[in-house]
């Protein structure tokens, strides 16, 4: 096992141990006016729309602008999001962890595993966060394909992750595990395979490992237009 994997496991375990302390605090913070406004904007339904809408908008932009780099990015992001969501949903059905909202402010946060009564198709439990896993899976693809705009990808993913805690849908440990899952799926499964395929198709390219969407002619000009659409959608 790699040091990075051990680090993720260690941090996740530490956050799980701290959940009985952090979760009640987040329950109280969620009642403040500012956080309620944030939650109304970053609700689970709205964030699901952003996560799934971003690849769709990139795909449409690629078709309309005739930029293969854009629809290829959309395809990669969609694949990464789907892969991460499948793993997250499966895990949630297995662990059946009770959500903070169902525990309550004064509930027992030390016994939340394998106890939920929910039967949601998106996962009975809450570990890891599916929204966060999907958000970071997509953000990792966009950040790699468009390095100049990676700040926007990480900002959107981070906002979605924060909203999962303030809306009392997840514990900090759920969110961290979801972020690690989403990043890992894109970084170590989806993107490496793409670079290998590109290397096989272009053996004369010496720097194909640096291949990204901006290497296509004109994509540097088309990326800001597409990303501005995503930013506008997020702000709504």
C-alpha cells in the first residue's frame, strides 16, 4: 500500500473519530441565517444539477463550436463522475450510516454505522459522500485538461463538499472520503488510460504525457467561453 493511500486511510479514521464532536457543531452552525442562505443555493438537488450539467454543457459547446477538445473533456468527466458515483452508492448501501440530519443535535453520533432505516436508491447510508465524490471526479478531469482554469474546478468542488456538511447530509469524514474517492478515480483510472491511448495513437509525440485539451488548436480560446457558462450556472 502506498504512503498516499495510508495517509487517506489515516485522515479518514481520524475524522470518523472526531465526528461525534464536529457533527453537533455543524448542526448548530446550519441554523444560522448565512448558512441557511448558502444551503438554499447549494442544496443537494442544485449541486447534482451542477455536477451533471457541467459535462453536458461542455459537450454541447464542443459540438456547437466544433472543438473536439471540449466534447472529449465532457466525455472523460462524465465517465469519471459515473465511476465515482457507482463506487460511492455501493459503499453507502453496505455501510448504511445514519445521516447527521437523522441523528439530530443531541443524538448518539458514536453509533451511526449499519443503523439507517433509509432505502434511498442513491445509497441507504452516507459514507462516502456521493456528491463530493462526483464533484471531485469531474473537477480533477477539468483541472488536468485546462490547467489555467483549475482554480474554478476546485472552487466548485470545494463548495459542493462544504454544502454536504452544512446541509447536515454528511459528516466531515464522509466528505473527505468522497473527495479522495473522486480524485483517485479520475487521477489513477480515467486520465492515465486516456494518456496511454493518446500515446499509442501518436507514437511520434515525445511529450504526450502532457497532453490536455489545450493542446488542440483553438481550444485555449474556446475553453473560457465554455467555462464561463459553467460559472454562470453555478452562481444561479
